[in-house]
C-alpha cells in the first residue's frame, strides 16, 4: 500500500460538509490544488477537548491535520466532534460534550455558535430557516432557527436520538435506546408515527427509490440481534427486514453515489446491493488487524474511505480503497476519526 507524505499543520480541528469550495486561507507552506477535498471528522479523546478535523487534498495527497485551529487562530473546537453538516454557505460542526454547534463560514472561520443543547449528535436542515438536532440526553429533537442560531423549541422523542433523514416533509429519526424510529412532520414539528426497526438503530440512508434504510446494532450481550430494515417513506410501512446473528454488531450504514449499494461495518467492510435478497455472507474488505471506526464513500470517484481508530488513543489511520476493494493509499488523521465529508 502506498504511503503518503502528508504535510501537517498543528492546530485544533474541524470537519466539513460543502457543496461550494471554501476559500482556504492556510499557511503558505501547504499548497492545495483545485482537486476535491476530503474532510475527516476526528472526535478526539473524551473528555480531553482535543477534537480535530483533518483536510485531505486528493490532488496532491497533502494533509492539514488541524484545519479548524489553522483557520481560527489556533482556537480549540471543543470536546468530541460528533458530526458536521453544510447548508446555505455555512458549516455546522456538532461538538457533543461541549454542548454546542459551531457555525463557520466558507473559509472555516467561526461566525457563531448554537448553545442551550444537552448533548447534541447530528444537525439536519429541514427548511432554509429551520433545522433539527438530535440529542443523547434531551429525550427530544431540538428545533433550531438557522437565521439566529438559537434553539426555539423541541419535539418529545424519548431515548437517545441519533441520525436523521428528510423526505416528503417528514424526518425519520433513529433511536439508540429504543426499538423504534420516530417520524416527525416538519410542517408542524410534531411526532406522527414510530416504526419498529430494532434496538440500537443509529444509521439511516435513503436509496435511489426513495426507500429509507435503517441499520440497528442490536445488543449482543443480551442476545438481541441487529437488523437492516427498509421502510416505504410514503406509507411508513416496513417492506423488508434482514436479521443479523446474535453475536454480530453491524453499524455505520452508507450509500454509494448512485444510491443503489449499501456499505456498513461489521468488523470488516460489507457491501450489499439494495436489490439483494440476503445479507452479504462475507466481508467485501477484510479488517485484518484494523479497528475500523469510521466509513465513507467518495461520490467523486467511488473510492471507499475507512478510519482505523487503533487503540482510541493514537492518531487514526485513514485507508482508501478502490471501488473494487483493492487498497489504494493511506494517511494519518487525528484521534478517533469517525466520519468523512466529501466535496
């Protein structure tokens, strides 16, 4: 496997979701190209406040390990960078244990923050002015005014709410501590339904047919199996459900660009077409001695990015695989890399 020669600038962190390219104002010794960038979200080590974001340039393999600090006069991002989204020319970085969401402009410069949050997990814009934020402890979905960056209300949703998707003016909300996925009407901000999708559901995607897929990890200590469930987003009915073995712990569900192939972690990396009648019987990419913790599929070239968290106290290794599963290259990122954003 080809080793990269990354260029590191030490600063604290951020990761990002953008459709428009940010105008980077980085230190002159790092020369970025016009190629698409990949942002690596690094949780850091709880509760040390060392969350980071790494920027990877696919054009020349350059790496800026602490991009947020580099863009913000060495300011710290906070404790546990959980996730990030991009909307209306702004980055929203959810910093879980710091109880806030950092708001940045296209240059990754901080322009505000959202507070009054218990333990935020993910942010999902549902209109140009409004977003929902899931939460570990709030037993509710937070409602955010994107114009003022303030919390304006909440929607009761008992349990640990996690990933969300929006379709047909409905938001499907996964729940780690319940067996149900909640459905929220975004017009009036009310919970209208719940669907049994298995215990410890945290990952959710929408395929090319507008079907909602939910992956639940289960609880192997209590012999509760994980599930992969497909829901009709119009009728809110379960169309099919696949059950994993009671000792398996699947997670981190992702889709490719054409939205016809699912990927997930279960030790190694597994791949499954949305038309398959059965769960995959074997790994697509073997984990070997790696500790895969984050997964992403680059829509620009269909490459597969996997983060190896090692011992959870060392800088993660990021492995890039070709679409056929063959190894392409790797590089170092920050501590406990859990996800990716692809320009």
